[in-house]
């Protein structure tokens, strides 16, 4: 296993362990940190393994951080449908 996939697995493990802990703000602060670390890891995986593996890692990350993705989709939809 390459270093980029090890980083991606450690990121996923950390995200799941954090999700098991209680939080007053529903983990939003931690989600921002995970996104900040996840984007370079995703780029590293894509650079080493190509776009298909990068796409799989991105989908895995989106399934873990689904609420930020849902809110981003709602925000983009509201911006594009405004007149």
C-alpha cells in the first residue's frame, strides 16, 4: 500500500473515531479540519493512482462528510436558481 492510501485510510479512521465522540456543535469545527486535510490527501492519491482511484477516495470522503456536501449542494442550487 502506498503512502497516499495510508494517509487516506488514517483520515477515514480519524473521521470515524471523531464521529463517535459527543459534540455540542455537531462536529462542524472538526469537519472543517477534516476537509482541510482531506483535499491535499485526495490530490496526493489522485496523483499517485490516477483519477479512478481518486474518485473512489472522494466518494468515500463524501459519504463520511455528507452533511457539508448536502449544504454545499443546497447553497449552489439556491445561487443558481436566483434571478
